[in-house]
C-alpha cells in the first residue's frame, strides 16, 4: 500500500508537469503578459521606475523575470516557463501541508484537483506573478505552521524571509500575512500554544519595515485610485464566481463547491476541527477582506487575485470526497477526473487569451508596406502589438485615450493627400473606438471589420480586439 501511494504521488507529479507545459506557447501573449516582458527587459536598475506608473503591483516578479529572460530569451514558451516552474514547485508544499494537517489520502486528492484544474494551469502558463504568489503563499503557510508546531527559531527566520518575498510578489500577499495574524490572535484568545507576543510583533515589524520602500509608492497609488479606477465594485456573485473560477470551469467549480461544503460538514464532526478552522481562515481571509475593502474604499478586487485561497478550497473539497463511503468515494473521484479531463480539453482546444499574434500575422499578410496602422489604446501597441509586429514595414501609430483629438490635423491631412489605406486596431479603447471609427469614415471607406475572439475559463466568448480596414476614398471623377 505504501508503494501504491508513492506511485500515485509520482503520477500526480508527472500530470502536473505535463499540464503546465503542454501547449504552453499555443495561446498568444495578451496585454498584461506583454507588459511583464517589456518591463522585465529593462536594465535591472530601471525596472522599478519603468513599472511604477503602469504596473500596480510590487516588482519582485519583474526582477526575477528579468534574470530568467536574460538566460532563456523572450519567446512565449521561455517567458511562460518561469510561472510553470513556480506552479510545479508548489506541488511538494501542498503535499506536505495537506498530509501534516490531515492525511495522505486527502493530500493526494488535493494534488489531483491542483494538477487538473484549468485555473491552475492557466496561471501556470501566464507571464504574470500569480503562480509565484501562490508558491510563496504556500511557503509562508508552511513556515508558519512549522513555527507553531516546533517553536524553532529557524522557522521564525524562514517565515520572515518568505513573507518579505510574498508581499513584494503581489499586493494580495498581504492578505496571507493578515490571515496568519488572525490565526495567531485566535490561538492567543483561545489560550492555545502560539509564538510569544514579542517574537510575533518583531516578525510583523520587520516585515513591514522591509516593505517600507515600496509602501511610499503604494500610498501614492492609493491616493491616485481614489479619483477613479478601472475595476468595478464587487457584488455577491463575485464571491461565488471566485470559487467557481478556482475550479477552472463551471462544472469543475460546482463539483469543488459541493464537496467543499461536504468537507466542512464532515470536518466539524471530526477530531481535526482545528485544522478545518485553519483552512477556513486561510481560504476566506484573502477573499472576504479585499471584497469588503473594495466596497468601503475603492474597488481593487478581481477574482484571479486571491489565487492563494484556492489550495485550502481544494483541501476542503478533498475532505468531502475522502470522507465518503468507499463506493461513493470512487464514483466521486471518477467524476472529478472526468470533469477535469473535459475541462482541460476545452482549455487546450480554445484560445483563452486575446489573440494578438493572429492580428499581427493577418496584418503582415494583408497590409501593403505604405499602409498605416493605428492602434488604440496606445498602450496595446507598446505592451503587446510591438512584441509581434515591431518588424512590420508599415507606419504604426498608437492613439491615446487621453487625447483631446484622436486624429491630429497634420495626420488627417496626410491621410487625405497620400491616399493611404488604414488599419485601425481597437482594444481597450472604450467609447473612443466608435468615435475614431466615425472620424476615419469621414476621410476613408470602411470596407471590413474583423473580430478576434477568445474564450475565458467559463467558456464565454470574449472580444477584446477588432480590426477596421479602411481604403482611400477615390477623388471625384475617378
């Protein structure tokens, strides 16, 4: 039986590696990934200055990605592989945490969900900080529990080091630190064994002190977003949608929610009630606290941000499956594998990111060298189109959303006099898209509009890119 468990563990590890690297370069880079690569390509000492105005998260990921790209290059597969390895590195931490808190059966089931969840695969194949945030969150919780259980100085030092890295990986890293503080407070109020108050305060103080250099910039950002921000206020549906997205598909998400609720029901009647409470604190703090703050202050909650809450959610679902009678448990595992396999098939079969690569390829095949490319908003040109289209011979102009006049008088006169064909690539341009199409229609003929769709993890069609093709107007009498 012991060898059987080892084979299962090895098989799940192999599946995790496979799902993270399979078709990792199939999707085009999307806007945020292009931004990461562009910023990380700066000289090391210029990354923070370049990132501060446009990337509203701490810069640890960009610094690490900088070294990674210098070694492996800026290709799609190379750039995404760093996140894939972060996701794979989370595997042993999940095993250790779930086994120590519960048992090997629950640990294996948790790893099964982790291995086949399209949500985890998606962010393991994205050149953003989410896989790193997940890894460091797990490392933080592991060190925290080791310190609680063993009360050794080495774990206090390790927790300090990991938490500093954690809060510099993503602003939501602070909610894992908050969760640990809430659990420490719970233990203290219950008069249960906990690190001494002076040691705990020193740990938190040193973490805050290490974050101080970035905190000054963060305060400026907070003041800036009080004037308005692009994220909408969360609603009740976003709480539920967070857990469904943790599954990676609607069917797998609903499965996980049902069995997580069963896990809570089984857990309250088990000797491991303390571990169940720990999971609930861990899962809900990075979700409920930022949702509440987003309602009271300015919205900053997106359902992908609390990725660190996904693992305790998977553990709860694993408890729900593991505590079923033998026959029902096996049926649930077969259903889980079936739903996961089908969800992964859909994930790999569809574009799940805006297909900028296709746009650049089509433009390269259709446009003449003297045609004009207009890209609105301008940051789409800078952050992602230039990655694919910088070698195109056409003149490429980015149009800012803040421009008083979308087409300047000089550009208008140039377009009229040269009879240039125009390709307007619209993405993240808001109401200015319709306005610019109207302005261009006054000086050229709109002959074709092409949409470039993709599908999100819920399978919904999304269109973030449209290309409008204009041809020059013929002069009267011709």
